[in-house]
C-alpha cells in the first residue's frame, strides 16, 4: 500500500487535485483584484496540468527527447497565445 501511495502517478494525481483547487480559488477572486489577471493565472495553471497529463498519463515521459520537446513547445505556444488573447480583450 505504501508503494502505491508514493508512486509517481499518485503524486501527480495529488498535484492535479491541488492545481484544480488553486484554479477554483483564483476563479473566486482570491489573490487578484482584476478578473483578467485571475483568468490568465487560471489558464497558466490549466496548462501546467496539461503538461502533467501529457507527461505522466499519456506516457510521453519515456518518449524520445524530441517528442517531449515538441509537446512542451506546443504547450508553451498555446498558453502564450491564449493568455495574450485573454489579456488583450
């Protein structure tokens, strides 16, 4: 049982839950006075969660280095575009 609780997948699952709770708090105005900044922070937390899911639950962690880099580049590009669009509106 101890090995299951300390496995990487269980730890990542716990981090995903914590990130969800953080997003929920940010969405309710904790930490930001401006709703646009809170929304941008929620988008950033969401893409951190996306990276965890891609790396650990889609088994990209053990893929070739170029594939991991392409995935990280895609995540950075999309989050930069979405946050830029969100803040410019």
